[in-house]
């Protein structure tokens, strides 16, 4: 049997998961058809963007998690979406938020280890338009995506 774990993880990260309708119906004590109808309605309205798996990131070689605070240069300050959207294209970047306060942007990055993170900082994050970054390393995650770990 071939090991295609990496391919499956990639697809799940891209949202190729489906809800377990029978399991939901049992928990809510409602017919599966009612659950299916309501889920499809939420999808059509755009309330549900995608479905994804929640991983034990250490087991898929992405156990090093860093929150990156970014300060933009004055010429980029007026359009943070431009840099944010470019950074979001990289698979290591889990989320990009534009924020208020002393920083214009926060990234959540997941990589294998600190060497991989250093490479990402050097080759992707450190770029024209970014004045300063501060890295906050997550030591242990207790909850993610509404799931207590």
C-alpha cells in the first residue's frame, strides 16, 4: 500500500473535507435530510467558507508555530492588503490578519522547525515594505479552531 499521507494532508488543508451528516443528525436528533438541507443553505449563503481538518501538527512535521508581528513601511501603510495577500500565498502562512495598535499585521506560521522558520523569514517575510518583524514562538497550543487539544 502506498503512503499518500502528505497528499491527503495538503488536500485537507485546502478544505477538501466534508461534514459527517449522519453523525451530526444523531447528535442533534434530526433527520439527515434536514441536516443536509441546512448545511447546503449555509454554504450557498457563504456562511460556511470551507471544511478543514484539525491536525496534531507535530505528527505532520509542522510543530513549530510562530506568530509574526509586522510593521509596514510608510509607503505600504495605506494598502496592507497588498503585502498581506502576497504573504498569504505561502503554504507555511496559516493566517494573515490586518490589525490596529503598534503593528499593522499578524501572521500565524507553521513549519517543521526553527531552521525552516529562519529560511522563511530570510526569503519570504523580510522584504521591501516591511520595516520590522517580531516573532512570538508558541510553546504549547491548548485550543485551536474551537477545538480543545
